[in-house]
């Protein structure tokens, strides 16, 4: 019951944030140079044709009226109609959202699979060679651009070795696992260094705790101490780091989806920006903002589940 109340409370607290996101995005998208009607009709369109399309799309109304109309439709569950595709923005998003969700979850899982063993391995002998190697890899990993790594993986793994698809999404569960591995690996490579550094620091801190000393005195093996005591107590702060990384990852999917031709929300957003499709960009941004809010809420709940000392209020 406490978790349900916490979840509902956080959702209510997120409402003003989401409203602020809609306002900021609405203002920024209208400040971007370019006219959606001119873009749609082409450079040879006459002023009368452009004005007629402005009137048809409602772009000739004052900005505050356009925003109020957008909010009115939003409260009614209507995300608007795409100027570029002529379809409901909600339908376009619903068709692309599964790919983006797959990518986010897949990358987060890979990041955890890489980060936990590396952090434990490095913290088992602080200041030793293995620890230094892991720290160097973490620093280097933070400096590698995601789009560059993605292009390298495509060239090596897909083009030269012919092991995995270079672009697109294959149908089915196994098809998704195969075709989304490289883009997920690209994103996970950027997330792993921060999680490794955070988890390593927490493991070293917990190692000095009294309960770990007591566990050693009781004759528990190093493996038992790591699995029963170290990992659980060190994970809670690292969950926060992972949550923040996933939040950044949601925005970072824009470039990675375009590099790998995945056709998710990121690719849809860039298409909308190129076409000056104001309703589509606003709708996608709002959905991405909701995903960020949900990830942060779930991160807080996971932290409370891992560490009972964290209270959910």
C-alpha cells in the first residue's frame, strides 16, 4: 500500500513538470528557423499557397491560442495531428514506442551485466593492477562518442564479420535480441563507466563496515560476503546512478536510432524536427518526458526494495 501511495504521489508531483516541458518545448520549437508550410510545399510555393496551408493547420493563430488549443486537445487524450504524415501523432508514437522501450531496457540490462562484475572485480583488490585497468577503461569509456562507437561496431561486426544486422529491427523476440544488440551495446558502453565507478566506490565503503567484519569472523567465504552483504548494500546508491543514466539514455536514443535505422521515437523526433512538424515534436517530447518521470519513480522504488533502510513516503 505504501508503494502504491508513493507511486501516485510522485505522479501527481510530476504533473507540473510535464506541463512545464510542454510549454518550454512549444516555445523552443516555434523559435527554430523554418516554416512547416513552406517546408511541406517546397521552395517554389506561392505566398498564397503558404498562407492557405497556415490557415488550414491553424498556424496563423497567435502562439498563446495555439498552445491553449494544444493543451485542450491533450487533456482530451489527443496528442494532435502530424503535419508531415497527416496522421494522429498518438498513432505514430504507438507504432514506434515498442522499439524505443526495447532499446532502453536492453541497454540497461547490458550495462548492469557489464558493470556489476567489473566493479566487484576491481574492488576486490583496490589499487592493484585490475583496479587500475577498470578505472582506466571507465575514463576512456566516458570519452567515447556514442555515434562513433555505433559506426565502428557496424563496420566491424556487421560489414566485415557479417555477424549481426547493421540496421533495422527483425520481428519476434529473438529477432529483436539479435538486431538490437549492437545499438543497445553502443548505449550500454556509455552507461557502464559511471555505474562501475559508483558501485566500486560503494563496495569499498561497505567493505569497511562492521557487519562485513562480523561476517568474516563467522567464517563466511569472500564469495558469500560479496553476494549476501556487499552487493545488496552497495547497490542502492548505484541504482540512483543507473536511473539518471537511463533518463539521459532516453534522450540519447535519438542519435543511436538514426545511426542504426531503427525507426523508434528518436528517429520520429528527428523526422519531425526536419519537417518543422510542431505537433509531432511536442507529442514525442511529452512521451519521452513521461518515460523519464516513470524511470525515476521506478528507480526510487527499486532503491527502497533493495535497501529496507530507505523509506518510501
